[in-house]
C-alpha cells in the first residue's frame, strides 16, 4: 500500500470538501479564505492509502453548493485520474436508518402509562415506513415511522 496526501482547493459556500478507497477525515495543511457573497476557498490535504485494486476514491463531507470545477486533485506519479463525479444526497429519515442497519440504536416505545420504555436494540431492517429491531434479550419489534 502506498501512502500519499491529497491537495484540494475548492470554491464553495463556507463548508468543506469532494471525491471512493476513503480519504482520511484527518486534515493536514488546511486554510480558509472567505470572500464576499458567501464564497470561500478551502485548501486541505488528506491522507489516502492506495492499492492497485482501488478504482474509486470517495471524499465525504462536501458542501451542497460546491463549485465542482474548482476541485483540484493532486495524485502521486503512476496514478491516473480519469473523471470526477459529485453526488449530493440530502439526508432523509430513510437514508439515516439505512446507514444504521446492523448497528445498535436506542428505541423509545410508548407504554400504557403514556410514558416511554427505552431499549437498546439492533436495527435489522428498514423499508421507509417500518423499521424492525432486535433488543438485547432477542425480542423483535416492528416500529412505524
């Protein structure tokens, strides 16, 4: 595996960055210049471990209003950069639940006294309107959103 750094300069609306191997969330040599009209230039470097089998690089935490033409990617010799895509997905309840599948979550169920019973559970499935969870004592609940 080869370790390298990414240098990115981006015009964007006061936020951070863009680009699948995942870039480290740790930023090195960063700077921010703020201009009029809510425009800023963000420069940051992030570590990336590349192997020959990697075909995508994902850069998460990008502003929704980034000027994609302003992204400048610097890669080491021998690495070819073919194209860049920007996909901005707004956060929805369904996407949030899907991101937590097979992870521990806290659920609050209304009991007969109109208060809540709180359980630690594993999110097993989600179809948008219903989620299925399993508590630590292996009880399965179907929860409507």
